[in-house]
């Protein structure tokens, strides 16, 4: 595997090793389970150091100075043994791995948790979620082709899983390269807002990310490198945009209409995987006069790098995740910058947000076998449920739900409010504008390292919270009658995330149009399939967005596993298609809706991209990650109508 770290021999002296471990940047909690694993010695798992699950969000696991010193003492002995003798040459037993995992997480793990976390650990980048069946063995003589629409993160993953099974697969990509959202979004400051050591495939872990939260170009290269490693690039038809997908009730196949440089073409396949993503179709605000502006305009999702902002008067509409990333860069170039804010974001402090990986942490990645895997597993476990319980509604909580929804929610609100008060202590005028008046978690958090406050405090930056009345040929007029004349308007107003699969037309059984069925309120069973649309599957479908507990790549890996299991069932049983039963689909979505009603984003009335046009939460997954993992392990044939 190209991403497996090339472990360098340890040549440092005892004193140099001690200095590496003494560096606060060296993450201590993953070291001891790493040493227990690679040396086959569980004596490194000191019971007095077993992590406290309640302190997982704290630096160094919440260990006291004495506990950290004890860890360094044990770790030094382990590093010396690695230097002098090397790692063990035998595979750990399942029981040994289980014991180490329990210590590392501070939890008494059982059953599904052990299997799921083993997959995430992926020692040696072992692909524990690899497709475990082969078409050649199941149905060698049957012609069966799958079309994957989109060559972004989820599309190349789905195609790879089918390739592993020997199923014929073609990828149709409207752009001329791989990458999806990481190709299309190139605005300055664009970067991932979850830790990069979690935002990667479990079986393609990359230890040498240049930063904790890498930038767009680094992520684009990663997914291109993965496509090459997977051997799927030759399966991609670039510059091929799918305009419609139509089911044939007689042939039991799907026909895809495409537009290519050579003209319109058709592709007929047995199954379709939609991997078109959500964060790529710009959403523009419905503001009167928007088309009347005489100056230059652009949206963050279609950044014009040829547009010269130097010395210009610039207006930015929006203060969501993308806007907070690019606004500091615009402020550096514009002569005047006016930011129009409808609702302020809750800031999640992350001092490491734009920092490079420290040398001594990188040393551990490159010299200690499996340290990268246990480091990543710790991050995964920390965010596995993360702050999710704090966003659950306590029905007995006496506060206004627009303030907080539970004791944990209130505690977190005060913590994040304190961060804002500290950042804007010298600007009470700004502090009043930046403290949200809705419960935290109702909208997506924005990761911040102090850059936002520094930007808003600039003399040439104005934060305007007065509502916009209209856009005129010369600028923006607010409801108080003030005209803000500008040369450029930049829209940081997000994406049409709730308009799933648009503008593609999807026609299923009996000629029913998927968008008519959804009517602006997308639903799906497991977020993967809808009744009336057999053998049509979604990656990153309705209600598979995770707010604060993990990376979307985890969900994509679960979805890809389930979809390939669906195809295996078709081939195993020599049937044409499976169509999820309406009552199964409806019960599932009732369960999803009930879960979302008990979360901060479900009770808050604040506007967000989590909701469909009718106000239903169509995006978010309200439960634990293990529940989705369990639901997508195997296909329950009783959930489906067989089409033969």
C-alpha cells in the first residue's frame, strides 16, 4: 500500500528519546497501546493510566502531570526495546487486540464495537472492510454492470469495492478530473474542518498530513493518489454529465442519458450508485435586485481566481463555514470589506486548526510502527459520540430550547460563549454581534483558531448584522435604508444540500419521478435507497450527515459495504433487482424523524441547511455511529420486494 508509513529505524539516544516524549506536542495516550501491540506486552497498559472516557476531549487525555511522567517513563522503555530489538514478528490474537482496545478507549468493549473499531484501527492499513466475495464465484456467467455517478470521495470508494468483487463498473464524472467537492471548491482558505487523520479512508490512512486540518489541494491529491492506488482511474469516463436515469420496467435495467464532448450518449446498466455529493451546487440568497448589481460577483463554490480583489470595496454575504474560511484572505486584499451576517456561527476553538504537524509528533508517526493507527483510533473514539450527548434534548430541561436543550448543552454553551468573550474582550460592540441566540448544534459549528476575531477587528472590516433589503447596481442596501456601495459581491451562502441529486432527473418504476416523490423533502431507507427505485443507491444520501461525531468517510465506507452486499444478494439469488418496501422505508424514516426531534437541530427554529424546504431535518443522522454500522452489515431480504 502506497500510504503505509515507511517506518524508519530508531537511532536516537536514550536522552534524545526522552526529549521527544517530553515535548507537549507528542500525543501520549496512543503511545502505550501502540507499544503493547507492536511489542506484544500488555504490561505497558498501566491500570492507573487507563484513560477516563469522560476526559477524552481534554489534552493528553486529562492525565495529571504525574500520570504523564509515568507514561513517558513506560514509553521510553518501550522505544528503547523497539530500537534495540524491533517489533514482534507474530500477529496478535483477537483477545489481545480486544484487551488493548479496551484500555485505549477506557471502555469495556463488546461484540459490534470490537469489530467496528478493529476496522477503524486497520493495523498496517489492512483493509478489513474489503469486499469478501467474488462475482466469479457467485455468478461467473451473468452480465452485470454498475454505474457510479461521480468520482469524488464516495464514488471512487464505491467503484473500488465493486472492483474488488470483480463486478463490472463504470464511473461517470462530469468534471475532467477526480476529487468532487475537493476539486470544485478552490476558494482561498478551503480546508477540512475535522481532523485529517480521521478524514481519510480507514484502509488508506495517511500519517504525514502536512497540517492537522489539511487544505483543499492536499485533499485533492490524496483522493487522486487513492484512485491510482485502487486502480479505478481507467474506469472513469470524464467530462460525462448524467442528465437523466430511467428505469425500464420490462428489461429491469437503468438507462443513463449523458452529455459528453462528443455529444449525447446512453449507458444501460443493472444498478446505479449516485455519488454526486451535496456540497457542490451553489445556493444563492433570494434577495431582490440580485441580478442588478453592476460590479463583479462570485460564489465561494465557483471562485474566480482571475478576479482582482486588491484595493476593491468588497461585500461578503454569509458567515457560514466556507465564508469564515475565505473572509480572512479577502480582508488581506480588499481596501474595505463589509460582511453581512444573518446569524452568527458558534465557534469551536481549535488552536491547531491551521498548524503544521510538529516535528516530534511526526517523528512518532515515522519511527513507531502502528502509532499512526492508534493515534487515529483515539481521534475516532473521541469524536465517535463526541459532543453528541450534549445536543440531545432533555424534556425536563427548564430553559428556552433556543438557548440550550440540556445541562450538558448549557455547559457547552457557556464554554463556547466564554471563548467568544475572551476573543472579543476588547470589542464589546462586536461581542454583541457574534454571540449566537440559538442553541449550539442547531447549525454547523465553525472551527476557529482565533483568526475570526482578528479579522473582524480590522479597521477596514465592518460586520453588518442589519437585514438586507435589496441589492442595487452599486451595492447592498439594508433595511435601515443605508446603502453600502461596493465593487465586488462574494456570496458565502453555502450549497443546495437539501436538493438531493438535482439537477439530474431520476425516473423509477411506473414512470414516477424521484423529485416529484420527494417534493423537496428527500427520504431514503438507510439513506441508501427509496421505494419505487430498484437497484438505485445513494452515497451520502438523506439523513446520513453527521454533525459532530465523526467523519463522513466512515458513513461512506458503511454505505459502500451495504451496496455491494445488495449486489451480492442479486447475484447469489439470480434475481434482477431489489426494491425496498414502502412500509419498511416509512417506519425507518419515522424512526429517523423521532430521533431528530430529540436533537438541538430538530427543536431549534433557526434556519439551516440541515432542513428541507418544509422544515424537516433531511440531512442529519441523530443516533450513534455504531447503530449505522450495525444496520449496514447485512441485507435483510424481508425489507425488499424481489423483481425478476
